[in-house]
C-alpha cells in the first residue's frame, strides 16, 4: 500500500462528511500541484452519472493572473484569489458523443461485450441527440452537482477545504474565459487550505424534510 493511500485511509468517512465546511478564507501561500489536482478530479469522477456519460468538464484556474480575472466575475469573493485553485465545473452538451470511447474502455476492461457496447452506444447516442435542450441541461446540472460534491469530499479527505460557489456571473465567465457554447457552467469550487475555519451551519430536522411512501 502506498503512503498516500495509507494517509487517506486514516481519515474516516464520518469525519470527512461532518467536518467539511464551506471555507471562505484561505492561506494564499498554499498551492496544490497539478498532479494532485488531477488525482482529486480522477477520484471525484468516480461519481455516478446519467448513463455513465460523465458529461462533466473542469476548467482549473490556478494561475494568479487568471484568478484575478475571475475575481470580479465572482462578485469579488476573496476566496477566488486566496484559494490554491478555483475549479469551474462545466457540463458538456456534447458529452454523450464520448459514449463510444467510454464503452470501448469498458470492453477492454472486460466489463461488457463488444456487441452490447455497440448496441448500447448507438441507442443511447441517438436518444441523447434528440433530447430537448432543457432536458439535456437538467441532466448536466444533476451530474455536475454529483461530481462537485464528490470533489469537495475528496478534497476534505486529503486535508483541503472547499467552497462551492453559485455567486458568479455565468455570462461573464463564458465571455472572459472563452468557454465554447457547448459547455454549461454549473458551479465554481474554490479549493485550498483554510486560513480560518468555516463557520458551523445548522440543518433542518429530518422530520421536516422527509415524506414516507406518499404525500
Ligand atoms: C450551489 C451552491 C452555491 C453556493 N454559492 C456560494 C457562493 O457564491 N459563495 C459562498 O460563499 N458560498 C456559497 N455556497 C455555500 C453555502 O453557503 C454553504 O454550502 C451553506 O451555507 C452550508 O454551509 P456548509 O457548506 O459549510 O455546510 C454555495 C453552496 C451551493 C451548494
């Protein structure tokens, strides 16, 4: 077992979900290597997605100049420049076109037969290709939300902190960072080391938010 795996296993799932907080003040001297960011993305993408299409894409902004450009777009939320990186989580409207590759990898790994892969790909690509735009975008938002949450938990398990951000001007983000029209911005996630802890937040009692079997 590698040292890294051992270190990760010392963090319990319980502490990860209980101690994750939205952190808004970061130590600006802490950077995260490109390799570690890639590892974190790789772990985050173990999240489920609709038809395993994995339509999430990530614009990783860690260059100080680019973070400064992002600052006004994110309404001057200081975490954008203090955190080691900001991940713009995007949904790819053409992501379903990668299903052939996804299935090919599954065939190579012995998870499905070639025959199944080609039939499944053909059928699913056809279905996605004829979905109304709003239906497709809804799927992107759901899948993007799942991968975002997983990324935040992965970061916490590795000793980093995060804050998800919906407070930004999506149109300006698209224009400034020249995001092609096939990508839909889902959220920004700042990631780094906390300079001060996130404030504790309360949750509604389970009784207030659950309905059993029928309304
Ligand atoms: C979709 C989404 C958008 C959010 N946008 C912002 C934001 O723009 N700025 C911010 O400081 N926090 C933002 N938050 C963080 C929430 O305020 C925070 O998750 C909530 O208060 C619960 O606190 P906790 O994350 O520490 O448990 C956002 C959270 C979500 C899920």
